[in-house]
C-alpha cells in the first residue's frame, strides 16, 4: 500500500501548497498526480473503517495495480477547506428525480474530499464534482495534470447531509467522524 499512500500524500501536499499561498489560488489550477495509485489509496483508507466487514472482493483492486477499479467506480473529488475528518462506507445515496442510487464511500479531510460511487450512472442532484473517469485507461504509475476548482464548492456536510432530490441510508458501523478538539480551557469547579 506504500505507493498508494505516497501518491495520496503528494496530491494533498500540492493542494496545501496552493491553499497556503493566496496568490496561487485562482479560478483554475492543476496538480500532477498518479490517479490509479490515488484511487487505490482512497479505497484502502475507506476499507480500514469497519475491518470486521472487509469485503474480500475489494482485494483485487487493492493488491493488483492493473485492476479495473476506475472502470468500475466513479471517483469524484473536490477541494475541501474544512477542519475535521469524515470517513463513511456502507452508505447509499439515491436521487428521487432520476430513480438511480449507488453504494457510496466518502473520505473527507482537509484539503480534499472524495466520493467513490459504485454505480457510474449515479449523478448528484445539483452539483457535479470533478472525477477520475478520464483516467480509467492509464497505467498504474502514469501521471496526469489533475484540474482543481476553487469556486462553487459545496458545504462541509455535502453530500451526506441530503438535500433536494437525494435520499441516503447508512449502516450504523460504517462511519468515522473526527472533530477538532476545543481550544478552551477546562472549567474547574
């Protein structure tokens, strides 16, 4: 899993560099990544939630860098400028208007958020994040320029806080949410 984590760390480091320099944040920016490795890194981190329910069918994607992961899923991503972490698996998201639903994995942690939809026909209701679909046929170590959007981003609780035509379902052991500790001093009696 080390190459996958290195690719994911490289991606987040590049975005952090952009976000910490106000002159670099423009309407459009791109960074250099290895999408196949990043996708497997995301899947690995999501699978670590609820290890007792690990699905062995995912092993072919985690341990075979030539698997068809990006043909099977739509990995969407967006800049996530919020504190805290959210990791959700065993999540279903549906759209009443289209009648299409999907099993969904979410990983959100500054500076990025990812949604891995297992039904590539599923579309979000009002906003469509960028995705890795165009990188499905590249090799495991190939690099690409990944576009980043810094305007029109959704709120911190999107998409798990359903709105519009969406509905959601989640398994009670399929989520991990971490919040920043309060910086207030404890109250003494």
